C-alpha cells in the first residue's frame, strides 16, 4: 500500500468537479507527500496563497493558510470502490463536515 500512496503524492484531484460540472482551479486540490508517511492537501487555486485542509476542529475540516502543524497533515486511507478517506495526523479523525466523515473520489488530472 505504501507504494500506492507514493503514486498519489503528487496527484491533483477535484473535490467538487462532478457537482460543478467543470474543473475550476478553486475546486482542484493537490496531494503532496511530506516524505514522512503523511500528506498535505493543498488547494490548486493559489490566489494570493494556497490553502490547505486543516483538521484542528475534529468535527469540521476547513481550508486554512498553511502553518506546518500536524493538524494540516493527512494519511490517505482507501475505503474501496474508488473512494478514499483523509485521516488527520494530529487527531486521528477522518476529514469531516459538521461531524460527518467524508469520503473522496480522487481523479488524477494532467
């Protein structure tokens, strides 16, 4: 499994492309390895800076300016059927919205 995650380390994916019908930079995210078994999930939008997923609040994952904290580092766990879960390094909790765990479909874009 470790080599599978390395292949995803520089993947670009869209969280909302299906709902929006188009891949816009604000809706694209990159998964980049920290080279320690965890990943940073960063917005591809970058205006004026890229935001990262932050799990400081275990019940509600948010996008925040990067600060290098463990709450902004994630492990990628397969849920099967092409779905993945991001598990926060600091809390051990899955990315969530209003207390509901989220599953993601990762679509590589070139």
